[in-house]
């Protein structure tokens, strides 16, 4: 059995990661998410590397099924879903609020 987690900077998703034993399958979200994190951090005055890094968090692990390439495909598919879920306006709203929803 493998487990999937999504890594967020505050409320902006950045990475989907699946672990099966010691093996990791990773799918990074498109560059626009990285740029949104940087813009939100700058807007909120996060200039210290430690403060910036402290804002990354992981979701609770969710069990997923599959092996090898199927797990990478699952990570890629979840990253694509998140990309579609967070449109340009949604990311702009998160940036304006310092990376926080609501």
C-alpha cells in the first residue's frame, strides 16, 4: 500500500507526493504555483528563509493503490486536478491574502 500527500505553502498547493516504502513519486504543480507562493510571501513580508520554509505543510496521508509507474501517473493526475481547481483568479486571491484562503 502507498500513501499520497499534498504539500502546501500556507493554502497554495505545490507538490503531490506518493510514498511506497522508501520510494517516492513526485509531481510538482506548474510554475505558476511557485510564482504564486513567492508573490504571496513577498506580499506578506516573509523575507527570512526559515519563516518561508516554516509555512510548508503536508496533508494527512491518504492510502492509494498501485505500483511503480501507476503511482507516478496517479501523482501526475492529482497535480493536474489541482492545477485545474486553482485557476488564475483563485491564485490571485490567495496571493492578495498572503497565501491564505478566505
